[in-house]
């Protein structure tokens, strides 16, 4: 075995022992992803479920009861009856309901005469996204009820089919993106502290006066934390499939490759931060600000990139999580779609090389 290989093996062993003696790295790799995935997986949802909706029927009738039954039987609404629009308005102002549907006295007469009745829909617009969802749900309920009333006489029969996420569960869409966001933070934090810790404890000086090169030092830092990160990624994927019920339709081998490339990019980013900061507290703060927040906002995890202003869309190209989110959502929901996967895999490879290379360039074997 050559001298370089022996030195590298010794450095990796030293770093592995350091990990075992300091459980914080194990916590970051395994406990932090699990906790964040549980928190965000159950806490973040774009679905409007059991929405408190008021129902105002000025003149009860069989037609009105049939239509309001659409809301009573729906999992999206928790209907409450009100005697008047004024009472429903007061409940809306007080925050007891999110909106109300108002059927005027001529509802049944207009439907029987073949006219479109005037239906009042009042929605709390403080949460614009929730307001749009409620409005759409009400419109769909009306369209479905009206189509059934028309029966065979209707010239159009709409048969919608939703691909990739047939249940229309936002969790199936969000959890893969969550994995990318969480692993961005985890990967960067794993290595953001290691070089800074060596400087703070004075052990870096001891390493610099030996024959080991900076490349060997950096590789010895990457290898153990790469293994830890891949273990954390495995835990996150298992939780997504077994706990949250997200289908994994793509290739597990491709998922492993994508995770490896993404983790290398994140570890490289953490090494670069640690090399420049030389202080664990500062390095940790920089890692959180420069990795987690951009990954959460600019990766397409929640906010659609194509809807962003053009300058912001260009900015998203330097966020590694953007490419990993696209890969994960494709592999989980659609399958192994190579036209989508290959460009994003190549982008992750480039970013891994850039960040690891930048960390090596920023590292100098000198004591100043």
C-alpha cells in the first residue's frame, strides 16, 4: 500500500472515530431528517380538507337539499347551516367559517325552468391560496351536480383522468420535494462544521505540519459523511414510502445515483463554507442561510419556478435542490423518465464537481 493510501486510510479512520465519539453528526444525518420529514410531511399540506363552509338556503326544497348534499358528503367541507346570509356573514367575519354558499329563494324554480340560478359564494380571501381552492371546489361541486341533473340529455360527458398523482394528494407531491430540501440542509451541515472544528480545536495545525495533503484531508472528511448522508437518505425514502404512502415508481438504482451526486454537491458546499468560515457557529449559520432557505423557496418544491419572474428563474439554476426535486418527483410519481432525469443528473454532476473543486481551491496548506 502506498504512503498516500495509508495516510488517507488513517485520516478516514480518525474522522470515523470522531463521528462515533461525537453523536451530533449521527443526529444530523439520521434524527434531523426524520424529525423534519415528520414535521413538514404532516404539517405542510396544499389540500383543503374539512373546510368550515356555511350553507344558506332561503327557501328549502328538494333541489336545494340535493345540491347542498354535495357539500355534506364531501371530505373537503364541514358544512354549517345558517338561517340567513347576515348570520353567515357574521360567522365569516368572526373566523368560524372560511366561506359560505347562498341559495336564494328562486333556486329550485330556476333549475326546474332550465335557467342557471344565481348562487352566491363568499370566501375569506386572507389566505389567497385557500380561497382559490374553496372557489374551485364549489364550482366543481356545482358542475358535477348540474351534469347529473341533466342526465342523458347532456351532450357532453366529461371523464377526467389525472396522471402521476391520481389521488390528487399534495403529500405525494410535497414529500419527495421535502426529501431534497432536508437533505440539502443535512448534507451541508455535516461538513460545514468539520474543518471549522479542526481550526477551533487546534488540530488543523497538527495536520498541516504532517506530510498529508489538503486533498487527502478533504477526501477523508467527505467519505465518512457521505456514508452518513446516504444512510439518512435511505431513512427518508423509507419514511416516504412506508409512513406517508408515496409511491416509488422509478428505478431505485437511479434514485441512489441521484442521491449520491446531490449529496456530493451538498457536502462540497459545506466544505467550502467550513473552509472559509473557520468557526463552527458562523459556518452553521451560513450553511442554514445559503442552503435551506434557497432550497425551500427556489427549488420548485412549493412555488412553481415557471411562475417566478425571469431573473429569479435564472437564479434557481445555481440551486442544486432544484434539480434533485425534479428527479425525486419524477422517480416517485412518474417513473424512470429519462428525458427529465438525464439533464438534471448532469446538472448535479456539474455542481458536485464545482463545489468540491471550489472547496479544494479555497483550502491551502498554510497556517496563516
